[in-house]
């Protein structure tokens, strides 16, 4: 898509088992609408699995080992998901990826994520691996600056997008689920992003 931003079209194969894994994660750590440090609720609902989970509240953005809603550790990262992330990273040119965090975003019709960069992790030598399930959406890649006309790509369920190296801190965002075209999959889009956070 851009230097060091690699689209692996259809990489996951059938997605039913991945969706079932997400359901087991959200049964233990439910989807919630986090607030930005400024107090605005985010339109995507989210949860986490893995040793660390990303949270946002009035104290800022950070990773936490426990779910603030329950006080319990985040659900473990299912082997199916970890393995998928490792294979995708290797296929995109980053062998040896060992994610310790997986953010799970859920987008209902109209929900989106504005331009931002993933910058709360410690290790920027490791890539981001992003998996689309459910419905398709347009993904926007801005690159080094949050300005100008982004590159656009339509992410289909089963697609995996990997970015790393000089692109690791690139600005990106995503539009709402493409509902009209998602009759088969239902209107929800689920996105998994795997990171080496700690
Ligand atoms: O849903 C997406 O495709 C992007 C999600 C994302 O950028 C994030 O969780 O930081
Ligand atoms: Mn992001």
C-alpha cells in the first residue's frame, strides 16, 4: 500500500473460528466505549486480550495488565490469534513478531476511528498487525503527518494489514463498516490489532 505498509488480501482464510475466538474474549472482558482523555466517548467499542490491554480515560492512554472493569487480567491471547499474527508479520517481512497485546475494536454502522498513530507501545521495532473480520471498511493511510489526502484501501473480512519499520508510527484511520455490502456478514466490523506493547 505504501513502503512498509503491506496488505495481505484474504490472509486469514475462513474467519468463523476467529470470530468465535473474539466472542470468547468478549465474554470475559466485555466490549466498552472508552473515553478519550478529553472525555469524548469513542465510537468504536473495544476490549483486549493478551498480557497487556490498551485503555484510555481521563488519565491518558496506556497499557494495563488488568481490565479496569473487572480488576482481572485480560483474557489470554488465543493461540489461533497469536499464530495468525506471527504468520502475517513474517509474510510481510517481520519474522519473529511476538505480540503481547491484541486490541479488539467493534464498529457498528457509523462508527469509525479518526486519524491517529499507535504510539503507546515501548517497542517500535515491532510491526502492527491488523486483521479485519465481519464487514469491510475503507482504511486511510496518512503516513508521517496527519494531514493531506490519505491513501485509501478497502479492507475486506479476512484481510490483514501490516505496517512496521519507518512506517510503524504512521498516521492512519478507518471509516465505518460498509453496511449495504455486508448483508452476508452482518453490519458489524471487528478489527484486531496485534502489538508488542511491553
Ligand atoms: O479498525 C482498524 O482498521 C484500525 C484500528 C486502529 O487503528 C487501532 O486500533 O489503533
Ligand atoms: Mn491505530
